[in-house]
């Protein structure tokens, strides 16, 4: 379940950051109508700040989950004298599940992105067609899959293995 919780938190983080950026863009458009007319420049730095601060803040919970779960599993099962075996099993299952889910998210997200691009070349009615509208929806879902959740699972796997291997003597 850790792999799925981690992915859900990562996708949620992207969603919240995107909403914050949209709100900032709308605020800037209202505060300075010259942006839409092309007579003044938007404050790009503010959008970058929102994304950077949001990314750091939003990844605290997934980071704690990735670091804390191997420790919790190892210490709890140490009470039953199988802490080392339990945390090793946790690492193996987390790695297997993480690789499979990351592959699915990366490939699925890329496929949805490419489907929209393919439709935009004129296939299935081209831009403005019902197929294109569906492709845009698929691309909207696929981008966080291939750009955030999939790659972040590789980080999760590395964190799990590092924490498990460094703290293994504590669990035996």
C-alpha cells in the first residue's frame, strides 16, 4: 500500500500546486490588464516561487512516509523477533510494487500525451473533435502520471532501500 499512498500524495501535491498557480495567474490578470494586452509582463518569479515552495511543503508527508515506514515495520516486527526478515520483505514488496506502478504510470501517462498529439495531426477528426477533447482530458491526467508520480516512485524505492540497509542492524 505504501507505493499507492506515495503516488496518491504525489499526484495530490501536483494538483494543489497547479491550483495555486492558476489562482496566481488569475490574480495577476485582474491586477494588471496590460498582461493580456501584451503591454506589460507578468510576474513569472511569483509563479516559480509558488511551485518551488509548494513542492517542498507538499513532499514532506510522502518523505516521512518513505522514511518512517521501514523503521516502523522493522521495530514493530522486532518485538516478534522477525524484524530483519519483515523489513527485508517490506523492501522487496515495495521495490516490486514500485517498479510495476512506476512503469505503468510512466508509460500510461506518455501514451495519453502522445494520443493527444496524434489526434492533433488530423487523425480521428483533429483539433476540436470529440476525440481531441477526450485526448486533452487524457493528457491532463497523463502529465502528472509521467512527470511526477512515476518518477517519484524511483525516489521512493531508493529511500526504502537506503533506510532499510542503513538501519538493518537495528531491526535484527
